[in-house]
């Protein structure tokens, strides 16, 4: 049986991109098992709440056209 975690994780294949930007308003990627699986696939998660990353994302957000 497929779980919600499997459905989320199938979008994150190992070594697919140098940088991936994801909107996660429900914080699904912060769930312990999902976070561990992402780490095993080589992903490092930075959140908008990160004090170093926040100004960079805020500055660049106006430059990106999101669908």
C-alpha cells in the first residue's frame, strides 16, 4: 500500500538537480521519516525560517515566475 510519504518522496529522485525549490505549506518535508529519506537521497533541507537563507529567498522571490 502506498503511503502519503511515498507519494511525496517519489518527486525527489537521487541526484536530479543541484538546487530544488519546494513550496511546503503543510511542513510535510519536515516530518521525521520524510526528512531522513530525503537525507539518504542526498538532499539537504533549508527552510524559509533559516535566518541566513530568508533574506536571499525574499530578495529573489520577485525574480521567479512560479506556475
